[in-house]
C-alpha cells in the first residue's frame, strides 16, 4: 500500500521538470528568436515544444526513477523512512531543478557569445583565463543577478512541489484473494518500470525510435533557431560533451602556422589564408568537355567486394563489368576522406578534410564555404551543379551545409519520389531514387551540369525485400558455403551490397544512353564490414587493414584510355576534384586544391585517419600493414605513424579556417 501511494507522488513530480524545461524553452525563444510571433507558425512552435518534451525525457524521466527506487521502494519496507518520503522527493527534485536552472543560464550566456547552444567549444573553457571568465560573467552577463535568481526560482519550485504532493491520492485496491493481491502488486511494480522506460525513450519502448537530432521534424529543423531551441539544455550539454574537440581548435595562430609549415613551405600570418598557397595551373584538357558529369557516392561501396579473394560472392559484378570497359580507369587502393559517412561527404564537397570538426553542423558553414569547394570549382568551369540525396536533407544539417558549398539545386529522395516511396530509415530505396533522378535529369535541358548523387540503401539493419528486387542467392552465389546461405542476417547484408551496386550501375547505363559523352565517377563514402570471415572464405577470421579502410574508385569517359591517370595504383577522395579539373580545364586555368591530381604520379595519400603508399597502408590508431591482397593475415607493424607531420598540417588547415571565418567566402546561391 505504501509503495502504491508512493508511486502516485512520483508520477505527479515527474511533470515538474518537463514543465520547467518548457518554460525555459519559451524564455529562450522570446529572448533570442529572430521571429517571436507564433502567428502563422503554430505548427513549428507546437512541434518544437512537443518534440522537445519527449527528447528532454532522456534526463527528466530519471526524476521518476529516483523517487521510485530511492523513496517509494525503500519506503515500502521501512515505515519510518516512508514518513519522510515527501521531503526526500521534494529536496531531491529541487536539487535537479537547480541543475536545470544552471544549464539554462549557461546556455543563455553561451548563445549570447557564440550565437549557438552548447557545442564542443565548451571543452575549450578548460584552458581559458578563469579571471577573465569571471569578469565576463559578472560584468557582461549580470552574474550577480543570475546567482540571486536561484532564490526566487527555487522558492517557486518548492511551492509548486508542495502543492502537487498535497493533492489527494487514489485509494489502494484491496482484493479478497491473496493471490489476486500479490498479482495486483506485481502488476503495479512492473508497470511502473515499463512506464519509466517508455518515457525515457521518448514515448516508445524501442530505443531505435528514441528522439535524436536527425529525427527532429523538418518544420522545426528547417528553421535554424528553432532547430536549436528544440533541444533541452541538459541534452544539448550532454551532446556537446560527447563530441571530441580537435586539437587544432585549441591552438593559437603561431602554433598553427608552425604546424602548417611542412605543407605551405613558410610561416603564415593571421591575415593569410593557407588555401592561397595551393593555387595550381591546369596543364591542359585531356578529354573533350563532357556535357554532364555524374559523381556517384555509394553508401558503403567498398573495395573488398571487388577483390578476387571473394569472387565467389559476386557482390559487385555490376562494378566489375563497368571496370572492364576500356574507357574506365579504376584504382583498387583508394582511401576515403572519412571513416564515416558525414566526414567523407563534407570533405569531398569542401575540398578540405573535415577532421572531426563536423563542419556540416557549424552554423558558420551554413552561410559560407571555402574556395576549394567542389561545386564552386565546377561552376567556374561553366557547370551547373546539383546535389541529389536518397534521404532527407535534414540528416546531418545537409539542408544548410550543402547549398552553402555552392550547389545550384538540392534534391531529397522523399521529395522527388513522394513521401510514400519505399524507404529505409535513411532514405528511399536506391533503385527508386536513382530511377527518378535519371528521369528528371534526362528531362532537363540546362547545359553542362555536374550531378552529385549520394545513395543510402546499403546500410543496416538491411531489412529491404532484396529478393523482390532480383537477389537470388542460388543464382548469384551458387558456390558459397551452405552454412553461410542459412545465415539470414549475413545474407541480407550481402544482398544489400549486391543490390546497391546493381542500382548504381543501372543508373550509369541509363545515363550513358541519354548523354553518351558524360563523365562518370563512382566511389563510396567509406568502407564497411562486409565479408563473413566466420565461414572460412579465407585463412583468417578478421579483415586485413586494407579491407577495413579502402573504398572504391572508378572513372569513365569515352576518351579516357588505359594509363590515362599516370598509372597510379593508389589515391584518395581528395584527389578527385583536381583530377576533374585537370581532365577538362584549358591550359593555364587556375584553381585551388590542397591535393594533387591523379593525372600525375601519386606516391602517398594522407588523411586524418590513415595513410597509404604503394606498398603499405597505415591506421594512425593501430599501425601499418602490407598492401598486398592476401588470404593470410599479414604482420602488423605497431606504432607506425608515417606522414604524421603532413597529417597534422591538413587538420590544422581546417582548424585555422574554422577559427578565421573572415577567410571564408559566400557559396552560391545565397543561403
């Protein structure tokens, strides 16, 4: 009975923190929002508060758990403690509300200075001058009033809590049979736990549906300010703490200048942009200027699926056929610009390594970009630029970042295919998305155009109906082990790779028929764990380093011939842009690129994560290994950090540009 009465008090108090967070959200909007009038924008306001409520339960639900476990449950066994239960609940909640107040005031100050809610910059405060911070707090941000504000705030909270606790409780149900009473008690206890988890995961018991930034409704996220306001202060603080700050952001300009010297060849001053030292002149066009350039970025399109060791899997036969064309040049040792999707995409579009700085999530890069950006460079060569993505552009703030890099138009799969088009949680099925994009591209007549297309389907949990779309293991993979064929989960993963490759190359074939003079580039955003080593496909049960980090690369044009890329056997994402320019630009054309073109010999590739030579591949967190394609596990050379100075310099360039926004430029169109 005491437990039953106790959890009713717990339920009542669970409403307090979300209400306080909503009031603080309203205060933040009324103080800082560019448009404080909800008229005509009610849906945006309502969705902001609704989604913010559920997301805030990531923390606020623990108020209920605290009371449930430390007060109601213990009070059921100790009558003396039960009598003090309401006091414990009250002062425990007051402590949490004081934390919420602190987080809110901290956010208000942070936004005042940085025009952003909590982000990774908070980690830089550890090296700041503490006296200076105190001076700013008390003399610029009314610190004394903020500290005094705890008193009326907590007094009002105490009154509200006391009133809620005084509300009458529902009577305890007494049943005639003992087994019925025990059953009811068990039901109440178990239900209380389920309710906690239901609130904790944002109104669902499925953790995959838990609120997060990518799932914020478009009507909220498309408004830059409300996209910040929707996040409760403690949630925003937690997200900022989880993000790793790059060392380049903590360096002063003198330190940065010395770290960049190995690449720049000199010590630069604050007024200099490091990009100006990477101006290059094209040596003259090697092919006729194509009417269309198709840059295909395939989700998890990985080199290991093309290796001869795994030929029996037939995972990427479409790509193999494409590579057999005499006018296609492929490089089998190709490094991604990032180990995950977003850094790869951001680096490819901007022409500088993202280097874990999450440029796409920085508001600065929603309005400006760097002079090395791919769309800008291609626009100068006379190309219209369009971005096509199978998913929603709200993922990773692409609706802000991508247009700012210079794309004339951006298309999302759900928009061009319809909201009811079959889709995974990431985006519209590849073959549907690419077919619709092909249809729209073929129907348009807008002159020379670069189309950047990014797919989504080759991604877990691999729940697509692959058999419906042509995958038949008996026909495609007749020689695989029987045990592998019985492993449904692994087979779905293999089917996804096969399906995605087929969809990409069908798009290529379709566009070749419509625009026969087109240039095609096919690569992946990163590698992926694809091969089921547990089924004895090779003499090892783990991937080689090469298999872990290599993505694909192939380029095709009717005038390209074998050897057209200087016979290079290695390369990386960041070599693609200069290669495009060198293939089509006239002699003497000036452009900027941190990296050389594949039309000249490449002896090594360096990324923030890995390095590559013609003989070895290295991972800065592990060591290095031979680049050989081998069925046996190759020896690993630990602590091999070759090209460390070059790697640091590339990361430092990005950090310098983040710290010096005046050296950025406006993208096109204006955003």
